[in-house]
C-alpha cells in the first residue's frame, strides 16, 4: 500500500501540478523536479519562497491534488475561482464539499472568505449563495447552524424532500408553515400536477384529524 501511494505521488511530481502539505504549509505548486537529485521544488500557500523537498520527505508529507481540486484551483488560479464563485456560487460550494467533505457555514467561510471572496463582500455574497444552495438538489442543507452542509450522492428532487419532511408528521401549524415556505421557494413544482394532487391529498388528510383554528384556516 505504501509503495503504491509513493509511486502515485512520484508520478504526480511534474511541473505545474499541485500537492497538499500535511504538516501545515497548505497547497503547493510544483515548479521543478530533479530525478537526479531526487528532489522537487515547490511554492506553498503559507511559506514564503521556493522550498526544496527530497522525494523521501515528500513521501511523508505531500498528497497529490487533481488539477480540478478546490485547493489546487484556489491556489493556482484564485482570480478565475472568484469569478466562478460570483457567477455560480452553487457550483463552487458543490466542488468544495466534494473535495473537502461536509462543512458548516462557519467552516465554509474559513475556506472562502478573503481566500476566494473578499471579506468586505462576504455577507452579501453568502446571502446569495445560501439562497442558491437551498434550492440545490445535490446539496443537503442543515436544519441547525452548527450542523454541516453535505453533498448528496444523488440529486434529491424538491418534491421528494418535502414529502420526506411531511412523513415525520409535524403538527398542523408546522405543516402549514412547511408547505407555505416550500411553495414560496419552489413555485415551479406546482406545474407537476401529480405532485400537486398528492400534496393536496396529504394536507386534507392532516387537517381531517384535528379542527383548524381561525389563524390556521386563514
């Protein structure tokens, strides 16, 4: 296993490729490789100046990064990544969750604020991004701020997500609020007549078990 991992890194050590330093130097870009000296020269995110690392040390501290990895793109072409984040924040969040795993809102800010999106623009950008994420069928949004956003293995249609939420049998007021919020955010789902009929049927069934008070009827 160790031999294969080392061979993968050795074959990855080419000028222009990226690695991640496990001892705190962050992302690194390979600028030179010498098979004679068994040494690679790299520039790292958190270290000033070029660093010369022997293959032996590289095997212990470096992990290869694909060119489309979030860290590689953030270090290698931050301007382009910022442009993409402004134009399509949902896709960049998807990429981040794919490469780094589940992240809370605070952890997303740590990875993006000032490094991709200028700190002065963060609150406005995150407000837009949060709305996009909420409608993304591939991203699972947490119910609590302390819980992480997750990337689903398969896209979950909004209609199925609502039905799953209703299966927990919330109270009448909670059901009304849940359906109202859902239809406000995803009005296009009402074009699906089968979904609309099933939703109406489910609501009638919920309301049939308990009389509605005046505010609930309204």
